C-alpha cells in the first residue's frame, strides 16, 4: 500500500498514525486508479497530516483536493 511506504519514509511510525492515514487513504482511493494516482493521493494525505491536520474527517476533506489549492 503506497500510504504505508510513504508514511514510513516520512518518519510516521506510530501504529495509530499509520492506521489513521490508512483509513483516510482507503476512503479516498478509487478502484482501478493508476499507481501514479495512488501515490499522489498518499502524498496529499501525508502532506496534510504533516501540516498539522490530525482530525480524520478534516483530513479526508482536505485530501480530496490537490495540494496548494
């Protein structure tokens, strides 16, 4: 799963953090997405989390949109 690999590379190692990011990723991931789209989604979720967004609903809402918008 791209979210776990990217989260680990970003230094997010706590099980509760990984579980949160995984839930958000699973809610937003579409079936048959390309590997590039999956990676971009994982990056958006992690970037928002690292920017201080830790509420699950807010993380879902913000991560639906491309970064920088």
